[in-house]
């Protein structure tokens, strides 16, 4: 340990010793007031075992004497109730109590100082141990570099791996903590077996997918699968488009590189509030406002898309190349021109990729929102499952699977082209 560290530890120990001595001197030097001593003597319990007689006549005499003492005590108590008045604490008692409190405080501070010195000693020990190991590693690295001046990349990587500190205890602690968290989480899970009709529903869904209702699947009316899928995709498309457009100003207002930090903090808090509320809750709120239907689904998808897309936009804005903005600023461009020629060209590919990814999510969410009446194929699917029309369930599920495969194929290709430029 260094000299300054030793001095600080010794000063803490010395301070603790001084406080302990001072507290003990204060406590030992206090004399209990006479009034408290008399009060303790009066309230003390005493029993004369020599006057106790275990014979029958002695027991009878003791009982008679006890009754006489009780009567005398009651008479004295009745007289004292009239004569006695509440006695206040004298200055001597108050001074004694204050001195005792000061002595206890000094002793407590001394114990805290000694404990702090011990803790500081441990901290200094581990810090110096880490610095010593680091210095030893650097010296070993310099010695190896002088001995073997040129190494291949693989040999250099292997050497650095071998020289890395072996912190197996840290890995053991992390694994133990994760195991405890998993065990605690699993303690709240109770498996009560399958439901009474669970196997029937599962077998019915499998049978329905393998035997879909082709008349419903290729029906082009408003009750057919094609119309329901197009409505679901339209809700997801409009929700993604409106959410992506509205997320642009929110993302710029939430980036501390563009606006002041207090404004960015408030905007981030608002976006976090939007992302916290689930989509089903938003759907139930908008159903009460505008009524059930596809318009409610579009509003719900737009609000939910703002939260996620804004988060992705903020990350992209923070990772911008600042040199381009500095060059435009040196050319005398205003804020709008810097956004138009310096920010948007860098964000366009990322924004489009994020909106495509969100559209993929919104198509699946639109199916779920249809259950609560927000439009889409979800309501018809739930009705068919409730009435156990498995062939119609298979038709709806087949149409959804085909639609998701098509969307996934085209969205993946578009995102790859955007990523490659």
C-alpha cells in the first residue's frame, strides 16, 4: 500500500480510538442523581426469605399479615393521591441524561470510524492488488515483445488470451445469480395439465390447416379470406405509414444532439409512455373513442408504431457522421439545409428498413387487434374457433401463413438492398 493510503487508514483508526476513549470517559465520569437512586430503591423488588415459614400455622399467619399490609397500602395510596403532584425532572437529571447521550454518541462514532478504517483498508488492498497485477502483466508483455519482436496475428491473439486474467470466480457468481433468478421465476409457474378440451382444440386446428375450406379461402366477398387479409394488410400499412411519418419530428426532438437536453428528456419520456402501454390497451381506448372497426385499428397501429420507430430513429440520429454536418455548417447552411442535405441522406436507408420491419410486426398485431373489434381477420378467426368450425379456421390460418411468407420474402430482399447500398 502507498504511504498516503496508510496515513488515511491510521488517521481513521486514531480518530475512532479518540472517540471511544472520550465516550468511555464521559460515561464513567457521570454520577447518577440522588433522585433517580431513591426512585430505583423505592421501585426495587425485595423479598425476605428468612421470614418465610412453610408450616400450616406459618402460612395462616402470613396470609393474615398480607391482608393487613394490603389494607394499609390501600389507605396510604388513597392519601397520597390527594397529596402527590407530578414531579418535573430536575436540572441534575437533565444534565445526566444529556451527558449519557453524548457519551453513547461518541462511542458510536468511534465504532463507525474503526469500521470505516477496516473497509477502507480492504478497498486499498484490492485496488493495489489490481494495479500490481496490471503492472506485472505489462512488464511480462514488454519482456515477451523484446524476446519475440514479431509475431503473427494468431500468435498475438493467443498470447493475449493466455495473459488475460483468469476470473473464473466472477463467472461462477454470474452463473449462480442467473440460476437463482431462473429458480425464483420458475417458482411462480404451476403446470396443472392440459385443459379438458385442449387436445380437441389442438387436433381440430391441425385438421383444419390440412383440410381448409377452399370456398372460403378463395371467396372474394367481404366474408372471404382474401378480403379479410387485404383489410388486415391495409390497417398495418396505414398504421406503419402514419406512425413512421409522425415519428420523424419526435425522433429529432428526442435527440440531445439536435435539441437541448431538457427537451430531449421530456420527449423521450413521452415516447417511453407510448411504448409502455400495450397495443390491446390502446385498441380498447380507441374503440371507446371512435367505435369498433378498421379506423380504430389504424389509430392503434399508428400510436404503437410511433414508440418503436422513434426509438430506432433516435439511435440512427445519434450515430450520424458529424463531419458532414460540420462541413455544411462551415459552408453557411442553415438548420433546414443541414437536415435536408446532411441528415436525411444518411437516415433514409435506415428509416425505410425500420418501417418495413415495423410493417411486418403490424400485420401480425392487426390480427390480434381484430379480436377486440379493431378490424382485420382476428374477429372472424376467433368466432370460428369458438364455434369449432375447424375447416374455416384452417382457411384463415392458411391465408395468414401465405401472406406472412410473401411479406417476409419481399421485406428481406428490400432490407438487404438497403443495407448494401
